[in-house]
């Protein structure tokens, strides 16, 4: 079974992962690029939360703030900034390790060894 099935109509897309469906293309739904950014932020945040859980540290209030700088000519992201906001009272001596955990995000690591993309026409 494919990892995802994407159904496309003009200005809309529905992404199906087993029992999960994500819709895009309206003012109420995220764009594909917003979903891409969300996956990066969620991955980093989940890694950071996992570090906290493993070390019995607080997670309440943990968040990631993201900002994107775009190349003015291509409109592609040139810098994706993620700022990790630790919970109040988080131990100073654990902040570097928390940051390392967030930076180990599996989604982000795909940029260091990018996959080859293969697009083809499906046979009916």
C-alpha cells in the first residue's frame, strides 16, 4: 500500500494516510507548504518533548516558533528558523541537550541527505 494517496481537484488536495485525511486548498485549511512547515515543527517539538519525558522534565508550555525567509526571486524558502521555547523553570543546564533533541528531527534530516524524487504516470 502506498504511504499516501493524494486526490487533486483544482485548488484543493486531499491527502489520505490509512485512516487520516488532510484537506488543503481553502481558507479554512492549510496549504501544502504550511503542512510541510508544520511537519518540521511538529517533528522537532515531539523530539524535544520526548527528551523531556525521558528525563522527567516538564513539557507544559513547550513550543516551537517558526519563521521563514524566502528568496525574493524564486519565492522558495531560503531560511527556516525554529525557535524552541522551553517550559517555564526549565533547567538551564538541560537547554543545550533539549536543542540537540529538537535538531535531530527525522523530517529535517532529509535535507542533509535528500531523497531522489520520481514522478511518473500511473497505469490504469
